[in-house]
């Protein structure tokens, strides 16, 4: 028992003593902590109004935090809906919504509310030790003790690293379609492992449950020494957190809106098609009306709905186009006719213009025979076809008379003959006669080339008279290979040339058209030795047209 | 069943992770993998007639204390300070860890583990160093994660002290 003097003495020094002891170790704080806890607990129980007044400044920020959390949840839901609106999946959902006869928004909401809370963990905040776990039926438990500790470590790491506010904490972790929803209280953490997309109901339930847990176990949380037996009774409080939301199966209704839209589109398609056909019919009707009007020739037209531009050539005495159009039903077309007044009768007017229109030369002449167009002279076959099929000429003249015109192929007869000459010349000059070594004897079978050569030379002679080619001759040139002397080679090459010359004369060719001589061995010849024993042919002639180059 | 959180603290590469692996899985590997952040394991140990579940926090070994995440220590019931017998400087790191824990008003039971005792000829810790720690009231156990020597004993000893305190 302390005396009055002792009490007074301690009272004067107790503050300094506490401060001094606190500087050396923390034993004073440790000693006072349970006393203060009990004092606060007692005060809350017996004088709650006073406590309310004291903690009022703390409640404001807490409420603000709660509201901020609610807003964050709302933004998360909105995000999900927006993502659903723009993703590929959304098109599947739109189709499913149509099949189910639901509004798309309702369907998205239904999809986002589909979830299952598979496990709820109550974790001691300070130690990270799992206090109690509640599992949904059939849920595979993945070592909740380690999960709890690691979650606490991660949460601490995140809070330390990224948050500047001491009260802020990790709210959720998402892995694929799996979410850990975390509610952090002053002494404990409640974690819900959720498959799917949770609704606000989950976080609300977690909040409420955590508050109740703190209310019931506040003393046990604070004095937790590792013994978790007492927390088995938390099961009843935690079980309501195992929420599950099933899809509601609705019977597909008749998709009136979609059907109406579809009917609208089909109707619009039919209507647009009908208008297009009507416009086409009307367009042909307008053109026909102008083309069949006396003295009218339609020379051009262009259209871009509703504008229709028509260019006509008409006789001065013919009816103006506006009067014709006034009588016509032009439908939706806005018709503009550009008139070119022809000063003469159309048949007479066109007559001198036809050669230049069809790029014809002076060999082709045009005259009139009544309503018919008469063509005289000569013209190519393609030119005749162009004249015959031209719509303008067909509309102006009753018919085109080609009976007095010489129609030839696209090449002139002269050109054809010259081409034929060139081909025959090339054929003749391609012929070689091969000889045996050191003799003027043909290699076996070479004499068989003679009949074809004779026939080609006869054709050449006939063509030379037609083209005409006045001076031409076949040079028959004998050759020898490098074996032997030059004299011997010259002699044997001459013999070879003369042999061919005689064979051709024997086949009734005029000797004057043939000229044979020996060239001996050509020292720079690149032909193989055995091929150099030969006779070659060359057709020499004067130009087709005197004074021009040789062909 | 009682659950307790314990931490392993110490310099890098002193063998904290290997000790836990030896204790929990009875495995040792020569390969060194540095721990990033924290790794947590658990083991049930029977001590003083009851089962105790140890939640063992293997905390990243760094020598720059300013970057330690002190929140990892929160709620720990006790801890090991681990040093490497072949690296005297690791003792200084352990002392700094001890100071850091005390600064957080955590008067917790702890045991100093001098690891790598299997490297007999490479030991560089002097007797007087250890004697000094002993006089400071530190309990010291020589361990080898490689051979498993004293590893189980160390965990059982710390568990005993945890239970004595509570």
C-alpha cells in the first residue's frame, strides 16, 4: 500500500518515467495495450454515443471510401458491358439474345451475373494465417493455408509498392475467369474465390460478413496466438458468402422486332428492284421514241439517275425533241436532249462523212440509190463488217449495197502475193543437199528433195509474173569441207553444184533461171566438216517496186 | 491446431531456402536460385504434445535494408537468423536484421543458424564471434542444409520457444 507521499511523488514523475522507459524499449506500450483495449471495449459497450462523437471524424473518410468502392464496382460493370458490346463474343451474344427473344442489354446483364463463389477464406490480417475456410460443394481445395499466407504477402507487397495511403489494400485479383475478391478489415481479411463475373451482391455480402465477423470475434482477432479452434464457429457467418447465380433458361419467343426489320429490308429490296426495272424500261422507251421519230438519229447518250442526257442528230424539218418528250411519260428520268440540226437530208448529209468516219481510203466510194447506200471500189472485210453493223448507217439508210464493191481480206492481193513469195523464197533457201566425202555423189535420200524444190521454183515463177518480179534467178552454190587442197575443193564444189543444176534442168526447169558455181571450202565456216559437203541455194531477185530496197 | 508464422532472415545465399526445402521436402540441391520477394511453405511439427502448423516465410536475402518490405515480418511469432559459416560478413547482416525486428517493437523468440557446417575446412567464423553472440543471449545452432544436420532440431527448438512464449 502506498502512502500519500509516495502517491504524490509517483504522480509527479510518472510521465517522465514512461517517456524515459519508452526510449529504451517498448515494454510500456506492450503492457498498456491490453488495458487500453479493454478500456475502449468497455467504453463502446457502456457509452456508445460518446464513442460515436469521438470517431465521427473517422466515419466520414470511411464512408467516402465505401462510396468510392461502389463507384469502382459500377465502372467495372460498365466496362464489362462496353467490352461485351465491341467484342466478337458480343455478336454471338446478340444472336443468342435474338434466339432467346430478349433485349441484348438484358442478355449481357444475365451473362455478367453468372458466377459461383467456390471458396471463402477468413485470414488473420496480421499473421496471414488462415483462420477458417468454407468451400462450395465439389470445389477442389488448393491448400488454403498457403494461399492465405501468399495472398497476405502479395497484398502487403502491392500496398507497400503502389499505394501511398496506409488504409488502401488490394481489392481483387483476376486470373482468366477466376477472381479473388478481397475484403480487408482492421483485423481480418475475407477472400472469396469466384468463378465467373461476380455481381455487386458478392462484394456487398463479403463486406457485411466481415463486419459481423469483426463484431463477433474482435477480441479473438486481437489476441490471436495461433489457436484457430474458436474460428470454427465462423462457418455459419461465412456460409452465406458462397453465393451462386445460375443462368435462367427462358423460352424463346417470336422475335417480332427482328422479323419486322427483316421484312422491312426484304420489302425495301423488292421496291428498289422494282424501281430499277421501271427506270430501265422507261429509259429504253424514251430512246426508242426518239430513234423512231422521223428525221432523228440518236448519236450518244449517258445516264446517271435521274439525269438522262441524249444527243441527237435531226433534220431541220423534223419535230423538235421537246415536243416528242412532252408526249412521253419519262417516269423518274430528267431528260436533257442535245440536238444537232442536220442542214440537209440525213442520207445526203452523212454521205461525204462516211470515209473519214470509218477511216477508209480513196479506193472506196459511196453513192446513194434511193434510200440505200451503195459502196463501190474495194475495201477490207473488217471495214465491210463495220459499215454493215453501224447503228447510225442502219438508222439512216434503208440498207447498204455491197454488190459492186470488191471485198478482200485484210491484206491486199499484192500484199498476199508478196508474203507468199517471201515464204517460198525462205522454203527454197532452207534446202541443202548433202554429199559423200571427196565425191559429187549425193548422200542417199538427198535426191528426194528435188521434186519439192522444183514445185516451189515453179510457184515462184508463177508469182513472179503476178507481182511482177522481172529479174530473178536461183543461185546453186557448191561447197567442200577443209579436207584436200583448195584446187581440189574448188573443183569438187563445182561438180556438186552442176549436179544439182542438171537435176533441176532434167525436171524441166528453164536453164536461164539457174546459175551454178563452186565456192570451194569456206575457211571460216562454223558448220561441222561433214555438213560442209553440200550445195546451198539462194534466190536472187530485183525489188518488187523499182527503186526500193530489196525485200 | 495451432498455427504460427515464422520468418527466415539473413544475407543472400546463406541457405535460407535450402534449409526450408530440407526441412519441408527433405531435398537439397546445389543449384542456387535467389528468392524474389517472399516464398511461403508450411509444415506441421509435433512439439510439447501438440501439433503446430508452421507457416514458414522465406524472405528475400538482401543486404540493403532500406528496400526490405517490413510488412513481411508483421504477425511473425518468431524467426531464424541465418548466417553462412564461410562468410563472416553475413553475421553483421544478421545483427542488422535483429536490430530491425527489435525496432518494430517485436520482442520475438529467435534462433541463430550457422549454416553450411558441412564445409568444415572453409569455416571462417571465429569462436570469439560466436561466443560474443552467446553472451548476448543468442541461441546458436550449427546446421547443414546439405546433410540435414540439425535442421529438424533447429525448427523444433524454435517451435518450443514459440510455445513457451505463448
